[in-house]
C-alpha cells in the first residue's frame, strides 16, 4: 500500500505487529489492512478513519448479540445502558492499553511529540479500526471472535449491573452510603491541539488516602476514568 506521508511524518519502527496479532488472537491474511488500522491521519493519507467507521458498527453488533444471549434477565433498557458503557471510549481505552496498542500506532512526528500514542480518542479509534480491519480480512465471525476475546475477560472482572451506571455516580453512592466526604476532581494537565486535546484529571479522596488519575478526550471522560480507578481501588480494599 503506497504511503503518502505528511511533511512532519518520518519512518517509524514499531514493535513487531505479530505480537499485536497474538494479543488479539488473530493473524491477518492481508498485513496492509493491519497497517492501515494502525495509521493515524497525521502519518499518511491512507489512514484508519474509514476502518474506524466500519469497526464501530461491527463492535455494536457483536456486543448487542453477546448481551442479548448472555443476559436474558436484563430488560431492553438495561441492555442498552450496558452496551453503551461497553462500546464507549473509556472501555475501548482500557482494552487498548491491555494489548499495548499505543506502541504499534503509526503517528506523525507532531502527534508523537504530543503523546498521541496515549491519547484516549486515538486509542479508542484505533481499536475500532482494528475490528473493522479484521472484518474485511476474514468476515464477521472472525471479527466477533476478536471482539469477544477482549470483552469476555473484561466482563468477567466487573459488576455487570454496575456497568449501567457511570463511574462518578457509583463512587458518589459508595461514599455517601458510608458518610465519607465526596471526592474532588482537578484538571492537572492538558495536551494536544485545541481540536484534539487530552485532559488529565486527578480524583482525590483525602479521608481514604486515595489519589488517582484519569485521561480522556474531554474533562468529563477524564473524570469518569479517574472515578473508575477509584472504584476499583475501593473494591480491592474491601
């Protein structure tokens, strides 16, 4: 696949893409599809945004089917809330970091210098692009296997009923139920261009000695990430 690079792009040496394939549990027949899925628009004209569009639909369909079959006790509203939580940026970023996706992204020089490989929106978009690439490479069944290979272990570790609520609400309910002062959220850093910023937020609960951080493409997303980490630490402590 011919690559037409922007002026600020240079040749990048990423970790072996075979390692990423092993973590996905999938080997691409057409390696160019994998390369395109990993290519940010800052790196080349043949980037991953169209694959992201396709992968978003694949992901929604796979998750909808899995939830419908696996949780017959849930109502339509509960299924919808659960699906919304699973396909949103926050969850995609968690899965992307688990497989080390940021190490494999092809980014223009400017994006690399501004920590683009850690930017939540970039990671989430690339995850969806990977799902789209697998679909084009081998069809729906293969894409479904890859998606569930990531999501089923994640679902086994979380409270499915709680996923219907956002992390900030869960944290607030937990603290109020124990008469503990509510957390404070503080933006400690912002990175990236104005149209594609990453926010880093600190969530602090002094009475419990908890200080955690979250990152997101908006302050709200970053606060949710931080609250989710605080909830995780609270659950581990009990």
